[in-house]
C-alpha cells in the first residue's frame, strides 16, 4: 500500500513540476524547496508586521493636525499613606548582669537559652569569710544594743551623762550599719536576674574569678520587642507616637505594632531621626538583630493606583502624570505613597481624572489632543 502511495505522489510531482526542476539532482531540489518555504514565511511576517504598524499609525494618527493620545480614567479611593523604613529588630530590655562583689564563681544556675524569672540566681560567688564577718557584725549589734539599754536606764537614774548615752547610741548605730553592710555583701554573692527573660549569653564558668563589674550573663526580655530604623528630615514630621506600624521580617514573620519613640535630635552624621516601633512577642519567637521592613501608617488620604510607566518629569524635575481635561493636556505633580510589584499608589490628583497612558512623551502642557479611551476606560 505504501509503495502505491509513493508511486502516485511521484507521478503527481513529475506532472506539476517544470522540466528544468526535474533535471536537477534530488539534493538541489530539497535545498530549493526549503529556501522557497523560508522566503514565503519571512514575506508573510513582513506583511503582518506592516499591517500591525499601519494599525498603530492609524490609531495614533493626527486628524486635522491634532495628535491622539490614549487615556484611562482613574478614580481615587481612601488609602493609608505609609512611610517605609529599612531597619532591624532589637530587644527593648537587654542587660549584661554584672557582679557587685569579687570572688570565685561557685555555681552557674542558668545557661544560654534558659528562661528566668525576676530574682532568680544566675551566678553564685563563694562566701569565703563573708559569713564569719556577718556573724561578727551580728554579735556586735547584740552587744551594743545591751549596752545602749543599760545606758538608757542609768541615764534615767542620773548615773550616766547625756554624752555617755549619746556614745552608746552611736556605738549601736555603727554596729547596725556594719551588719547591714555585711548582709548586702552576702546578698551580692548571688547575682540575680533583674527581670523575667531569656539568658542570651554566659560569660563565666564555675571556678572563674570575678571582680566587681565583671559580667555574669546577658538577659533579654522577650516582650515587648522593638523594630528600629531611621527616617529623613522630610518624613519625621509626619510620624506621631501611637501610629500603627507593621514590621515584615526577613525571617518570615509579619508583626503589627505601634510607634513608641521618635527622636527629637538627628544623627549628626546622617541627619536621620531614630524611630522605634513596639512589637508584641508573647511567644518569644522574635530575635534580636533581624532585618525588617517597617511600614508606618501616617495618615489616610485619597489616592490612585497607577503604573510607574505613565509617570513623567516636568521641566523642573518634578514627578507627575499628564492628564486630559476638555481635550487639553495638563501636567499634575504627584506624591508616591507606596510602591509595589503591581504599581504605585499616588496622591495629588483629582478624585476622577483622565490620565494619558500612551503618547504622554510626545505632548506638552497646554496642547490640544484627541483622547482615545483605553479598553474598559472612559475618555473626557
């Protein structure tokens, strides 16, 4: 059957092709056929492209010398204006707990990552002779107290002078102060957590010698946390305490908070102002030092969503868009409220406005044009 089909096609090919073609070798016939197909394909593309170009030219043609522009009506909607700040997370309370007396570390009661409560003993220093000195001070208090009582009785009976009574009172007060000092020394051998938190670092081990002021452990309070950043001189006046804010962390968390601090003094080098946003952290999942994009909602206003591609610059360098009103082009400057992958939100335009979307580069302020509505759009 295949032989019959091949024979039939061969007779058909010999009948329609000219003699000079059939006289060529088969490989030349194949090459020529492929070349003809390529030429036809290219010619077809050129014809289609020319047709499309003609369509575009016709669409933007200048009837009576008046250029056409494509416009789209934008309708404003209420939106929160935001200030975007690049910052980082920071523990609100972070303390290196230090020794107040010197001595050898006897025990470490908490290690890195442990949760502690206010008053828990972190590091314990050996008492050495402090216990004996405290007992001695206690005995001195007991003795001077008895001497004071005797002096008071004798003074009432007239056998002690007022000066002798004052000396007994001073001796008792001195002994009491010495005992209080030793009690403080004893208490300071136990280095305690100043607040509820998490041990983030440990600086000593059992057997180490600590001097007064040496660090024992670092304690971080897990809540509240902060997201901190800096804003420019132009932005700082728009931010108020209590403004709502959102922190998007590079670790994936999105946390809502509020502004708790705005600096009154700029950094002398950068002229930027520090801003702190307080973040809840009930599960202690936030970490110190994580990069965060902070979005601060500063006010609510009417805005339109546009493509950045339709924005232009005027002669003074201001950013704006060209609009059409009564067939006349006008340039209106805009303020960018926020940017996103799908476009920008801008303010400064009328609530309803026909914005030029195609041809804005080729017209100027005050020029008469013929607006052509975009699909699903409205023209003036």
